[in-house]
């Protein structure tokens, strides 16, 4: 006797909670064979603003965690994905990837997280330094997280690219609002569940699903997003740059026309961590 | 014979609880004779564009006057570049990059920069006088700060040119190509050095536009570049106002644009570059909080406050223009400040005793005047010493506003003049909240005797530079640049080099 399975209602992970879009809108997701799979939240500008608020609340606490603690938590996220690797691979395969390719993407994603987990308590030693000023001052430059980072994931490599983009930002204590692949949103939905069980405080990573066209203008102009990282086409890059000018926002965008090989070693770097950091220099007199 | 007990009865100014120290009114007792710096600035009557290693007349044949803001007299006429001149400069820069500069080993590039530093040191006094005549800053500042610091920037960056493998750990770096740079009028020669030295050390070639009111030391430096034998086209200077700047920004050749100036103009540039692949560095405005706690050494703090806001007539993007004073010492600090600024000498910038020189231009004087009027209108209490100002030239009295609230324009907008706004706070958290409550984030100052508090404040203040128990200190080894709407990118130090290279 066959049993009708219980299907899961996809929800996005924002502020540590699983929510539907405030607009109550959804869009249907089909599997590679064209069969209906589930309705995905079609998030709005308002959802984005709410997510930024959640990220703002989580920010100071996350940035104040010790580097050692942030490293352990990011490692824990790797553990959570590894433990559910099969399920995640199926989510990726929905988009048409072969089982082997999907499993490879999950494995590469976990490895990427482990890579950044290890950076958490080391990047400062390489990026900051003491400056030998020509006067009796102790002068040092350290890094600080920029704050809330907007992430625009590309359509392909729906898990690996998304994680490759946000992991360096949270490694240093930033919080993130990310828009997942529109055509392959389900891995991001599932990733939310893994984030929720990873010890990462709610609001540190907020994942939205929906249409880029609706969301990009608000990513561009939201004053509290201090930097945008991700992939964008020529029109989006121009729109994002115009919006960024209003609040002197930092942009680190790759072209969708020439995306990096997300599996390559070059897709992970100290520079990716640096791209969402500010340098701060402090002068202190030396004297009795 | 005095006993210990009788010694204790002796009262000293520092031992009069609740009463300020006695006032010393130097003005009535001391008359300063004029002490002008007399070194010859060796100015030419006319300055041409500097393109491809030569001084060339602008294609339009047009020139504009550079005036001395201290007396409104014409100093020289400066070539007005057109788009065609800017294009010629970029073509020269590109040819120099492709054929010469990118092929030179770093150690050879270094030698040119060392030479420039040395030649500038040789002619330091001449440059200092030229800088003061053209820009209005006191000679003691151009002599002791601007020119030596500019030379130091060339010397520091020279040594990097053959050590670039150490700039980005684990990565190789490469120059970007041709860089377009636009600099402001507040530190004409120093900003030029901040821009040129790292760009050249990294192997880029440059087209740079100085501000239209302060082109002279830039074009004098061109003489040094010739004397140093710098290959033609590696550095090109085009002069003029905003439209020349726009031509520099929007030309297709530069791979990177570096700008120092107001946040307003920075945003316009960012918009104009939207949709291009040009990299950018923006060093923009500020409204820095200078925070004084009740345990601070107050006399020292008052000196720091004065230096923070009246240095270079307050034409400083990182000026400590918002003074946040801990309530228990607010009255005392205000009284000390008033006494202190009564004895600041405002006047002829070329006089070696002058503390506050001339406002850079009539336009800037108008801007300061109108913002100060808004402060009075919005209800802040204004204090200005009754000093005599020269009859000709552009001058503004050092000005203090007390009773300022966060919503006042004088607490929010960058005045870029000798105007200090004083606010008070009760707790550390309130100080942090008020200090960070601005779109800017360039710099901040903290005055306290408590080391742990300095480190906490430094961590919490959203600013690129934090001065603890000091203010307005700069060094080529020390990265400078802003958070938030004060811009992005750093200048100086290892970190500053990162903005002039790509990782390969």
C-alpha cells in the first residue's frame, strides 16, 4: 500500500525564523522533468528591508564574538551541511544537475566553509599591522567588519556560489542579506534549515528568494547595506552602482557574463574576506 | 622656616577647586612685529599644462588667474585645459605605461621616487612659500607640515616599488595601468604626494588635476619631475575647474579614478562612473567627533581641540569639528577654549607668527559665513574673539558654538572652516551614539587618561582614523581613509597600496 508523502512548504530564513513573504506571493518551482515541486516565497522589497533590520540587530553581537568562536560556528555550519549532504544534493539535483555533480557541489560547499572557518582568527594578523610612524606614537591598523552586506547569488551553482559569497563576509563579523538563485532557489531554502541548527545567531545570515528584477533596486539603494557582493549582469551593475553612489556603498561584483569557477581554489581567498572589511588606524601617544 | 603644614597652604592655579585658572591676556602685553617668511617662491608669470614631460600651452589658448587669498592679488595665470588636452594627457600616460613604466623593474621606479623626495626636500622652503601664497595656509604649517610630509610620502612609497610581493599575502600584484586623479585645494602639494607616490610605486602612470585655486605647487612639482628625469608621460598635470575634472573622470583610458574632495562631488563621480569597470578610491568629507572625558588632561585636550579644528583654517576633511565634552567638565573646557582662541593670531599667512591664515577662496568664505549664520539662527551660542582681520583678503575669525544639538546644521554639515560646534554627553554610550550619528566616518578623537576606555572608544567609533589624546597626526606609514559616506580606500601604509593594484 502506497503512502502519500508529506511535502514541505518552503520558507525563507530571516532573523532566525522561517517565514513566508510578507506579500503572501509565491512562485512555482518545477523539477528538472517539469513537474511541480513546491511554491517558493516571492520576496519583496519590504521583505528585504525587514531582513536588513534583522541583520542590523544581530550585527553588533556577532561582530563582538571572539574570532575563535566565529570560526567554530562556521565550522559547525559545515558539519550541519555534511550531515545532510544527501538531502542537499537532491535539492541541487532538482535544478537538473546530475547526482554526482550535485554531491560534488555539496562537498565543495562544506570545504569552502571549513576554509573560511579557519580564517576567522588569522586574517587580522595578515591584514592589519603596526605602523612605524615618525613620531612618538603607537600607531596600529586593524580591520573591522563593514556591517550589513548584501549578497546577490548567481543563477548557477545555487549552493556553492551563494556560500562562497557570504562566508567570507560573516567570517569577519559582518551580517548578510542574500538573494538566492531565482531559477534554483531550493538549495537556499534547505540551507536556511542548516543555518538554523548551526549555532549561528539568528539574523547573521538572512536568505531571500524571489525575482532579481524586483529586489535589485532596493539592494542598490538601501542605505544600511554597506557593501554589495555577488554576481550581476551589465544592466544590474549599472543600477547597483548608481544606487550605491547615494550612500557611498562599496561594490564587489563579478560579471554574470564571466563568472569565476566556483570550484577552483581561486574562488576562495583572504581578499574575499578583506573586501567586506574597513581598515581603522588608531594613534596613541607613547609617554609616561 | 616654613613647616610642611604652611607649605600646604600655598595656593597654585591648579589647586583652586571649582575655579578656573587665572586668565593670561597676551594680546594686551605683547605686540608682535611682522615676521614674514622671505624665501623666494620662484613663481612664473604663467603656468602651462604638463603633458608628456613638457610644459605645453592649452589647445584653447585660455588661462585663468590664481590669486593669493591673503590679499586678493594675482599670483600667476594657469592654463585652462580642454577635453582635447585631457585626452592628450591620457594618450601620453598610456604610451608611457605601455612602453616605459610597466617595463621598468621596481627598483628603478623606486629610484625616481627617491629622487623626487630628495629634490623636494632641497626646495622645501621655496615650495612652502609658494603653497602659502597660493592657498592661504600659515607658513608655519606649509613649512613644518605640508612640504616635509609630501617629501616623506615620496620617500616612503619609493621603498615599496621593489617590494610589492609583500603587499598582499600569498598573492602577486600588478599595476592597474593609467590612473586619473583629482585633488582638493586644502593640502595641494600633500594630496598630490598622497596620490602620486603610491600610484607610481605600484607601476601605474597618472593624469592628475589639482584644484583650480591651488595649481601652482603642482606645476612647480612638474619642474622637479623634469629634474628627476622621470620618463615623459608617466605623470601628467591638467589644470582647470570642475569640467576639466569631469573630463579626467570620464575619459575611457583610466583603469582607476582616485578622488579627494567633498562627499557631494564624490557621489556625482560615482554616478558618472556607474556602468564602467573603473576602480575607485574616494576620500570624501567628514564631521569628526572629538570626545573629551572628565578624566582627560584638560590643558592638553584644549590644545588638541584647537589643533583639531583650527589647523589649516579648518579646511581639513578630518577636522575635529564636533566637540563632545563630558558634562562635568563642559564649563571648564569651554572657558579654557575661549581663553585659548583669544590669543590665536589670525592674519597674513606668510607671517611666521600666524596661527590662522586666509580662507582659501571667496566662495569658501561665503559658504562658511552662511553656515555660521545658520548656527546663530538655530539658536546655538556663538563666540568669536575680537581679533583684527586684514582689510583685504578672505579671513574668518575662529568660531565656537556652544549649546549645539545634534539636529543643528552646524553639527551635521561639513563647514570646512574654523568653526567648532560643542555638544555634551553624560555616559560613554551617549558619546559613542552621538559620535556615530552621522553619515560621515572619517576620523575621531578621544581624550581620556584611561587606556581601556581609549581602546573601547576606538573599537566603537565608526571612523577610519582614531586619534587618542592627540589629533590631526599624519604619517606616510599610517593608512588614512573613511567609513560610510566619508569614502572608501586608504591612503598611506601597506593598505593604501592595495588600492592601486590588481591581484594576479
